[in-house]
C-alpha cells in the first residue's frame, strides 16, 4: 500500500514538472502545448503553479491585493504586481521578466507565502486577521 502511494506520488510529481515545463518556456513566457505564447489568464497560470489545496487562499489574497492585475501599482507605497511585492524589485529573484510576466509573479508570490507564513492557506488566515499579509 505504501509503495503504491509512493509510486503514485512520484508519478504525479513528474506530471506536474512536465506540465510546468510546457507552461513556462525557457524565457519564462507562458507557453501552450505547442510552444507558442498563449493568452492564458493569470488565474489559469496560477492553477498550474499553485498546489490545488492552496489555490483558493492564494486566489483570495491576489484578488484582494491586485484584482488579478499583474501590473497593479499602489501609488502610495509602490507595491507592485499580483501579490503587491514591496519593494517590487524583490520579484526579480524569480525572473528578470517580473514586471510583465504573471507566471514569474505567481512563482515569487507562492515562494513568499511559503517562506513567510508556511503556505498560502496560512497567509490567507493572517490576511483575514490583519487585513494585510
């Protein structure tokens, strides 16, 4: 039973990695299965990157912070992007295209939530208690 679960988990990880490789080209641009740039929405991209069990919380934070606008800018603080990074340039650690690529912002935001709060679910719990994250 444990070996069966381990085998399924390993297969799922390979599948996710393959999907991510197709979705994100070498340049970090969002790609379709043909390798051509696609018009995937930021939400569609996030569904490919964020674990399903964390997506709803990630989505709620992004909805509140930027309305899913990857170019959203807070005029008073300078926070930028889907997850309103401050300073915005912190997102460069996820890719040089952080200003224009929602996938890069999502990767950075997911990493931030995991490192600071433990997960998007925990980040959302913090946001609900404090009105910010």
